[in-house]
C-alpha cells in the first residue's frame, strides 16, 4: 500500500478485481466499492487507484485547480486527488450530467 493526500491506497495491476484486493488486505469488497465510489462489479484497469478509506471533501494544498486532459472523467480526477466525486461537482457548480472537456479548469478546494 501507498499513502498520498493522507489516504492509504494500492495501484491496480492487470487482472486485479476489488474482491481479491479486499481479501488480500482484510477489507470487505463492498467497503472498497463505497470508498472508491464505484458500483459493485466495477472493473479495475491497470494503474487505477484503489483507496482503503473514505476520500476527502477537498484536495490538499497546493492543489487548487486541475486542467482537464483528454480522456479524464470527474471520477478519474476525483480519484487522482483523493476527493469525493460529489464534492468535485459541487465545488464546480456542475450537475451530475456534466462531462469535463479537455482544457476545462476545475476547482479542487
């Protein structure tokens, strides 16, 4: 496990599934789904961050904003900074229909 933004996590490898990670580290799979804000059965990709605790409401300093890159989603951005997806939408006054576009600038705190 690693620690960033004060949160403990692992990085998914090819073929990893949440249930196996949960077993290996003594967690319930349903808790990992909740902490990472994904539905049960959500597939992991190599490089995904899998948090072992509830994410924060805002990013740590000095992360004040994020410039969206191609292929990023609100979820992937929230995972990167260890913040809750709903808070990312709220801070940016966006509804859940919003899809970030390359070059958008999102507030993180």
